[in-house]
C-alpha cells in the first residue's frame, strides 16, 4: 500500500495549489450567493476535479520538456513515472465520463461549460495548437481559465443574480491568474528559453516581473476598493489576510528569485482548513435539521 501511495500521490499533490484554490473560489462563490448545501458539494468536487484534470493533461504533454530540468522533472508525475497508453486511456475515459454525468445534471448549461473547459484544456496543452507556447495567448488563456473560470462557472451553474462584488472578484481573479502565470514563467525562464518559449521569454524576465507586479498591484487596488465600498463580507477577510503574504512577496524578492513554495503550501493549508470550517457551518445552518 505504501508503494502504491508513493507512486500515485505526486499526481495529486504536484498542483495542489491550483485545484485547492479552485475549491476555495467555488466555495466563496457559493457562500456569497447563499447557496451552500450538502447537494452543492458535488459541484465543488466537479470543479476541483476538472482543474486537476487540466493540470494533469498539461503535465503529460510537458513531460519531455520538464525532463530537461531536474527541478521541473521532480514536479512532473509523467516525467518520473511510466504509465502504459492503454492504462492512461482507461483512466482518462473514466474521469471524463464521471465529469460528463456531473455536468449533465445541470442541463445544457453544464454541458456547454464542460465542452468549453475540455476544448480549452486540449488547446492549451496539446499539439498542434499548444497555446501555452504562443506569447500573449498563453497569458490570456491562463488569466481566463485558471482562477476566473471556477468562479464564473459556479455562478453560471447556480443561476444566481449577479452582485457588484462578483464583477470585482472576476476582474481580480483574472489579474491574479495573470500574475501567477508570469510568476511561474519567470521561475522557469532558463529552461523555457531553451525549449518552446512563451510570453516571458519574448518580453524578457525583467519586463515579465514588472507586469507580474503590476497585475498584483491591481489585485490589491481592487481589494481596497471592495473594502472601502463595504462590499466584502466578513468571512472573506481571512482569505484576504492569507493571500497578502504571497502578493507582497512578489514586490520584496529579486526578479530572479523564485516564489517560496513552502509559504504557498502553508498558506494554502490554512485557507483550506478555514474553507472547510465556513462551508460546514453554512451547510449545517441551511440544513432542514438545523432549521427545525
């Protein structure tokens, strides 16, 4: 059992910051629109698995490039482990089928969203398009789909009326996703310069860092506007405090210094624990048992 866990665990933990953030974003959207219930847990799980799948597909097609760098190779499950093509096809088929059933439960809205997400996953990571290696497009796709899409999809499938904070959060998530992509590209600048290239290899590391800091400053400004305008409920304040060290670190470190992965993991765990607490409390409060 230990060998099985040791073999498969990197496939789920390598991008914990991505799918964990997706879960948090979906919970925030659900709570803001007073839609927390045990039944909604399925939607949260579906969005989280969709994010995980997208990053797993990306890792699969990145494996030949990541194998050229020891640090990136260790972060890529498919660069350090071999799985047969039939097994991969079966596993992918099972996951896609289960997600299809889940999205189909939301009718045409769910199937439309799922189709768009699958197309984006394919176009971003796989040849011949492989949009992640096309300067400019790589940033737009990352900005639209990584943090912005989970909130929008959740809002779309819930069918909730939009509030002012929704617009601010969507813009903030886009800028945050943009900053995160530039941060990752500056970290991998040397390796990417020798392989496919991207926006950062075209613009240069210093310019990319300036853009990353500009996008991060935009996020801080939006948060300030939301707080001054009293648009932020109290339950969101801890999330803001948890995110601040990551954002501020982008301004304090050198351009060639990578982000602190340990800091991100610690803050993510704290955020997930808090998310679980407020989600559970909201579900209990909205349950028939509590009302009675």
